[in-house]
C-alpha cells in the first residue's frame, strides 16, 4: 500500500465513522453525550489530523522543492527518504496513541455503568475492561484483535521495543498470521499500514459492541467529553 493509498484509507475510515454515528443516531434515542456516541465522535477527531498529515506528506514532504524552500537544511535523496519514512512512522504512532485514548476512555465509562461490580469499577487494566465487556456482549471473537492492537500500542511507548511485567514473550495469532512480541526486541511488524488496518477492524468491532443486545438496551451511559468543553471555550473567546 502506497502512502497515497494509506491516506485515502484513513479518509475512508473518517467517512465511515461519520456514517456509523449518523446511523446510530437514527436508530436509537441515545443522547449526544452518551458514551456510545462520544466514542465515535472522539474517533472522528483522532482520524482528522491523520488525514491532514498524510496530505502534507504527499503534497509537500515528498518533493525536493519543498525542502529547498522551507527546511533549515536540504537533505540528499537518501536522507530525505529516511526523514519521510520517519514522519510516516510518527503519523502511525499518533494514530495508535490517540485512537487508544478514544476507545479506552469510553469503554471505561461504559464498564462503570453496565458492570460496576466488575473490573474495580472501570479502573482495572485495559485488557480486563475490554475482555469483560466483550464477553458480556458475546463478542469474544474480537478480543484477539484488541490484544494485538494493545500490545502494539504498549510497544510504541518503548520506541517499538516490547516489554511486559511478566518478562515473557507473547505470540498473538490473528487472521492466521503470527505476531511475535519478544522481550527487549523491536516489533518490526508494527508499521503504520498495520496500525491503520487494525483501526479499521476495531471500528467495525465497536459498532458490533454498541449494537449488541447487552449494551444497546441501556437507556443512557453518560460520558463527559472534554472536546465539547474546549469547543465552547473557543467559541466564547472568539465572539
């Protein structure tokens, strides 16, 4: 998948998530600050800067003229390609970290509402949260997807080097492909391309989750969403 195709894929995910939110609003009488809505709103917000970054990458950074006009030094072709790859990798890091924040914060809110007796009232480690929720929603089939994404995210905290408190390697098999997380070794498979493909699948899994019989029947799952407060603040001070 080329860089242009990666950017196009993210744009399609952005559109898809908008459509999901619109369809949910039409089907259910959930309030706008319901966690089942805010989760997708946050995902939309996290995807928007990624689309912008890919646009900037494809429009400017791949062109030598841009470096000649704007950079504090002009790299040779090999060095320029290295910097482009580095920028692409940081786009992936930002996507993974922000996307994790979006879903983890909402799933913790949902957990506290629908299963307050479990997972220390939504404060347990993230794996316990999504594992318990998926089980109650009868969607255990998605758990390995969340496991893979969580391990990649945690590795990125250590410059893509895998560590775990158990000090043991871990192998995750997803879609018949083996991903080996070895203690103290880099996860070379943790590419921006893989991150985008996993995000796409998790968005679909989250739709399955919020529409599951267990979750959709709750009248209201309130989530305080900081973004709305920031928007109100900006609007007030720009008047």
